[in-house]
């Protein structure tokens, strides 16, 4: 990013408020969408409180705006945005024995999502049906996994790809040790 730390902190409240208003959302609406209390959103927008990374992440997801783009308002042309491995948001509390790295920008949520999922031994990720017509494409980077989509089950080895319906209950499970997969979730819309 081209701005210094102080510039970002000073500009963040206005950028969040502008992004919320650009989406036509009230404080109550963004609170409901993000899980961040209305009073906290208001305090952040007034510059009276500095959000944690988790709070900021929840707000950017709810606003469907790019986390980095919210902080860096420079010209988007002729550039390559790089997200360092240490900056990639991860989820550890979904599934069992797995870590999900979110590679796609927040504005892609619900459309075309990309994940790097690492499974510990016996790790699994069980998902409820996504929107009608949604599907997933999974590539095994390391190890082996078992994929279940509805009543269908298949074992997928390193280097292999599986494509399956995601509008039914589906499970990805590590087999015979740890595993790592690259997952693309595509909604029908």
C-alpha cells in the first residue's frame, strides 16, 4: 500500500461510512449483515473506536468490498495486488481439524469463491447445501481426500480434480493422513 499507517487509520472511518452508504445500507442493516453491533459500527465510522482485524473483516464481507481496497484508495490500473501469505484471512472454527485460507476477495462472496484448505489427520469439512445450482471444483494438492456430494462418494488422490454439486449436503474428508486442497465454489448466479 502506498499510504502510511497514520493516513490509513485517519481515512478508515470515512471509507467505511462511504462504502456503507454506497451500498444503501443503514447502520442497522450493516450490523445485521456483519454481526458487528450497531453502536460499534457507529463508533468506528465516527473515528471513536479502532476496529480489530476480525471486526474489519466482518464489515468488509458484509459490505462486499475488498479488504485491501478499502484501506488503499490509490488508482487500481496498471498494478498487481499481492496479498502476503501472512495477510490471507483464515478460518479455523469451521469443520474439524481443518484450516481454510480465503483466497478470493470479499466482493466475490456468494459468486466465485476460492479457498486453500489444509486438513489435519482425520480432518473434515461438512457443508450444508449452498444455493440451488451451486457446484464446487476441488484439486488435491497434497495427500488424499474423500468427497461426498449427496449420495455420491469418491476418493480423490494428489493432483486429481473433482467437480460436484454443492447444492446438496457435501463433505470433504482427509484420508490416510493430512491433506491439502484448492477449492473453488461457484454459485449458479
